[in-house]
């Protein structure tokens, strides 16, 4: 039986002076929920399209579970059988809202709108952002949705995760729990659009054009399935506006106008506003998140020093073996060709997320997380920690590069300028995944896209290229567990005046792998990062690199919890291009790479040093 009803919200809307309720009869796919669609007024008069799903036959007061999204509020109930199935079984009033300027919501959409309300003490109703819109939405809901218990939880993944995080910066009193999942935290230092100042070309271009070509999503039309070829033919980034966008995409114009970590990026970054844990937070990350791995780690890390000073802890962290949002889809028993021996996503939704919200919104059960729960890859086991990263159970050790591609915990003994070298050619960049590299949002009807699994691709597709250097340990005689942060300390020089450095930590499977013969010799990347050389001293004020001068680079490869099994080997790869996920560094210093000319792109000789004088190494947290 299909069902669509009007709740007692109509009288509330009449009192407020708004009578618009948009019905789409026939869109409900089952009879589990009753849907009401309303336009909720914000303080500046803009109204946001909001879908309220109440359980059919609701007899008791229930909490409200809110998601605020730029990706269109649904009218059907697929979400109740998918990502929110365990929560729906527990009993909530679900509210999903189009954010300002998207789909049926009024107002103008601004990508990652800065929280301007936090920068002023003025109560001017014209000062609006995602903080105020969340506050106004929650205030309206608790006053006008019947049979709610006065408690609201907010949840979301990716951009909706960011809006969930924004709601906690100046939370409404009714907001009692928040779960920002895969939320970006800083778009210049480590999330969707840049990593350490290096521009994420294919994702930045394709996402911006998707979001800003109208109120609804639209894909950019490529004339080639292989976007590696398309972006290479594009040439210098200055061609983007002149050939395709003509200045009509605001976010692309922001990229061009703000090539450094200036006030624009700093005011937008959520990390700068995370000064206290105002509501309980369940922060979720995927070890192989291809879009926002930095964000949740940074959010948790920034909040943790402010947690538990005068109360029980409120800041919690979960990380599992997932790509972007992978915990909300399916069973989570594998990713690409990597198997995890259990249904990790289902476990998270049933055993972690649902009980956590029930504890705060319903006073039900007990706290399910001590501090952090992570899935230890390689071992394929869930681990619980009192602190993240754990202290006392690991020790810092150094993995050093040696001659002849050898990697070892033994320090090098040679002195002077011992190095390995390669030529980095912007005309022949290293692909970031096997070609053809389909568009990021290529529909299934056209073959889909490998975007979601590229971080678990077998790295043998580049191992042995002359512009990719590899160092490998001997086969391990016992398991080696790395739990916590990995840092690369790189001593390097370039013949150019700017350079990118990409460092990858890889688990190399034995050539003979009886458990799964097709995985023999597989090279699984478990940590990685890129660093743009011009920012080695400051992300605000870049400087050219002195040609052929040995420079020291400290590159954060972020966190992991991984067991390298006995018989496996540990590998480190270093390269200078990762195309087109990272734009090509011209390797000749220019003030603004977005305005570079094709003639600025030049070959460079790259040297990685590995002596006692210049000991390139990875600092790794080895379990005791």
C-alpha cells in the first residue's frame, strides 16, 4: 500500500504564514513511513525543502534524526532499507533536507559556505550559513513536529557530514548527538580539492562542474572515456576557463584566485572552529576513502584535547576498511579485490552506529565505544582502544631506504650524497590508476568508474616505471603491525625550481599465495600522500625550490591500523606525478600554477638521498 499523508504540520505552517506543502503522490515505495514535505523558513526568509518521514502507526515520542544534503532529499524509502536500516528499526522520525540553493530549496548555493555567523557577534538575520540554517531547522522541527521527544541527532556522509559538523559549532539545545562521517575539514591541506597544496585536478574539476551547473547535478561531458588522455590534451590549467568554463563555475574561479592557503581557505576550514566538544560526536573514516580521509582524522584529532575535561568523553572515532561512505552501503565484506572475512559495514551499522545514537537520544543501552574502534586490515579484526592513536602499545621505528631498492629498519652507514634518481616528465605523467581512467561520475550504463576503488589497486601497474622508485624489505619473518601515524622524512633534490613528491607505503603479498592464488605478488597501498615542494616552509607564502639543493620534506601519510603478515614484504614507492588526480606541477616555479603557460612545464631530474648524512626514512608506529 502506497501512503502519503499530511501530519499536523499544516496548522503550524499556517501560524507561521507559510502554507506551501509540496506533495508528490505515488513516490512512497512502501508503507513503513508517512512522508510530509514542507518548506521551513530560515531567519532571512529563505525556505528550505524538507522531507519528514514519520513511522507509520507511531505511538510513542521519538527522537528526530536529521540529514542536511546538497544531493536531493528523497521521496522514497530506499534509505530506510539501506544506510539507515538499523536506525529505522530502532525507531526515529527521519528528516532529510535540501540545503540552501539546492533542488527545491530557495536561496543561493555556495560551495562549502564559510561559517560567517561565528565570525561576528551581530544577530543580523541576513548573516546566514550552514550553522544558522541547521539551528533554525532544528528549532522549527522540535516546535512543530508532533510526538518528538525533544532530542535531535544529526548525521551525514561527505558534504552532509560537513553540514553535520557545522551544526555542532553553535548547536541548538535540542541537538544531543552528531555523527559527521567522511567530513571534509580543510579543503586546502588535505581533503577533496587539495592535499598539502597540490591541486586534486580531476576531482576538483568534475565535482565543481557537477555542483555548479544548475540546482541539480549534471556531469561534465568528456569526449574521451580515458580522462588521462583528456586532461593531458587540456594542457596548462589556464586552458580550463578559456576553453571550457568561461568563468561560469564559481568554485573553479576560487581555485584560480586562491592558489595558496590564504584567508579564503582558512575561514572555510572547519578545524579552526573546533574549540570544544559541545555535543557527543561519532566521527567515522574509511582507511581507503578516496575523497575525505584527512577530514575525519583532523576533526577527531583537533577535538580530542578539549574532550573529557569536566565530563565523560564525548569525542569518538571509528575507522574501517572502506572507501568513501562504504560503511553505508551493502555488507562491506570486500573492497575491490581485497577481502575482509566479515561484513564490516553491516557490523558498523548494527553494532556501533545504532547503539551509539540510542544511548544519547533514547537513554537506551550502554556506551559501545571506549574511545576508538578500528578495523585492523591485514589481520581483518576489529580493535578497541582507550586512546587514538594508542600510547604504550607501539614504539616509533624508522624504515630506511638503502641501495639496490632495499628497505630496512637498519640505519644506513654510508655518508655523503648517496641517492637514487629519476626523470619526471610532465608530458608523460604517472597515472594514479590503471588506464582507461573513466570520469569520476561515469554512470553504470556507460561502464561505471574505478574511482571508488583506486586506492586498493595493485601498484604493480607502475612498479618498474623509470619515473617511479621502489624500495622493499626482505620477506618478513614475523608479523609487523603498524597502528597510528606514519610520517615520511624525505631528503630530496630537483633540477627544477618546484616539485611534487608522492610517497606510498605498500603491503606486498607473497608470490605464492595459496589462500587466494590470484593475489600472489599483489601490491596493496595502505598509506600515501603528496606534497607540493613550494609549500615546504609555508602554505601561506610559497617559495621556489633552489635547483639541485638537498631539501628536507616531512610528509604526513596519516593514520593506519594494518598488519603486514609473515611472508609479506613492506615497500615504499616515491614518484613526482599522480595524474590526473593531482595536477601536473610545471616543475618551473610560477606564482600561480592555475595561470601557468604550457611552456612552463619542464622535465626535472629528481634525486632521493639515502645515506647516514641524508637518511630518507618512514617513521612508523610498530606494535610491541
